[in-house]
C-alpha cells in the first residue's frame, strides 16, 4: 500500500515538475534547444479568448433548474409576452419553500380570462375535503395532495369555478408532486419572467 502511495506521489511530483516546460512548449516558448515559436502562442490565444468570452457571457444568462417537475435542466430569459405553455420563472415566498424566497420555474397553464375550475373530493368517512382537481376549461391541470414529501400538511387552493382574473396566471407542471398554483394560487404576470429551454 505504501509503495502505491509512493509511486503515485512520485508520478505527481514529476508531472508538476514538467508542467512549466510543457506549457511553454504548448505556447511556443523557447525550451532547451527548441527555438521560440510565437505563432503557437497567438494561435492558442486566438482559440481560448473567443471561447472564454462566449462562456463569460453565456453562464450568467443560464439558470440551472433543480426541480424534476419541469422537462428542462437549464433555462434562460426569453423576451416577449407570456403565452400558455411558456416556461416562467418567479420568486416564491411560502412557508413550504423556506424562510427566504426561492426562484422557481413552472409553466403558464391557465391564462387571464380562462375558466379555472376546482373539483373537490370528499372523504367517505367524515365528508372533509381531501384534495381538489383543477381544470382549465376541460383540461386537467393537476390534483392537490394533502401532504408534502416531508410529511408537512399542504393547504390547497380553494377556487370554486371562475375565470382567472386579469393580470394573473395559473402556473404548474405535469408532475403530480409539483408545488405550484394548486397550493398558492395564480401568480401576478409582472412577477413572471418568460424563459426558454437551453438543455
């Protein structure tokens, strides 16, 4: 075992020792009896600088999606009006989300003026409402759950049967465990940023 550690350390030491020489060679510097080759340096610079600039501009614009409820791994802001089915991002303030607002990505699923209908399901034992199904017109958007993944109680949206008011959007996803408008209601449009999928 000690021999393996010694061999690995020895190889690492020699690799680090040769690194400056190999870097100088790669960049066209004079090493030993080899003459300097400035063309290599400018070629390397010509490749790395544009790539670094593109990366520097692209990375801040891309947001990684941590939720499995959206079929995207990375999104970026997309200009334009929000339409039904668009990805949207907003800051969610809710006890379930934690003490500070969190950035969440959902889909715009029911737009202002569309009819949102809640159908309650009652317990056969005591008649209490156990969950609700939400429809935009005739399309099922999702069914609320009484408990979250960590066992916390989820109070779902009491809506009845009425239109989404002007300036609001029902946001959600196809994921049965998604935390969305089923629990906190429609969101003001001005709080939403239209997004597009990158990955």
